[in-house]
């Protein structure tokens, strides 16, 4: 498994296990996390805090946009520009 795939899997696992808390939920890298109801404003804050800890990055508030956090793939793409 290469780095982006590992990152996508790590992000997906956090969302499924810690936010949704239902391992039976199937989320693909391109699933719409916000419109699909998987994330709300509170869970986005939790996700950002987790990503900052996990990847040792600082995510400024102005970067918390649907373009960067709308799907697992967009989160991974965003992180690749930060790490």
C-alpha cells in the first residue's frame, strides 16, 4: 500500500470508528462527507484536531473549506500540500 492509500485508509478509519461509530458504514474516498451527513461542524473540528495530531500539521481556519474537507480524497489531497 502506498502512502496516499494508507493516508486515505487512516482518515476513513477515524471517521468511521470515532465519528460515525459504525464500522458497517461504507465510505469511499469520493463519498461526500458533508452532504452525505457523515460530518457536521462539530465532527469537522474533531477531524481537524485529529489530522493535526496525526500528521503534525497546523490547519488554519481559512483552509477548512468544503473543497478541502468534502471527501476523504480531498482531505488527503489537501494534506499532501501541508506535509
